[in-house]
């Protein structure tokens, strides 16, 4: 069955904070080519994501997917933990 609401956005990032209850902050980095200088520039963004089990710790690499608004700043959910921190 095809999802009628369309594909949800997915991002891979690193957990930088897990202090809140059931919430983590994920730092997502991407490379963007500069329009004039044709040089790659690193862009960063932080997203608040819902972690229902409090399983994520600082340094973990996680996959987050877009969801309905869960609070004022949370619009993402943790889909899976790709790599645990050492």
C-alpha cells in the first residue's frame, strides 16, 4: 500500500543533548556548494526530536523522521539509532 500523505523527510545526525525528558537535540550537518565561489560550505542545523524510550545518549548517530508537531519546538521523531557512542 502506498502512503497517501507522501514521503516524510529523513535526516541523519548526531545527538548533542539528552538532558530533557523524552527529547534529544540532534545536530545535522550538510555540504552545500557556494553559488559564486563553487566551494563546498558546511551548514549545520539543530533539531529537537522525540525519543520515547530515552534510549539515545550524547554522541549517538540517529535517523530522525518528520512528524506532526509534538510541542512548540519538536517536529521530529527518532526512527532508529544507527551507531552508539563509544
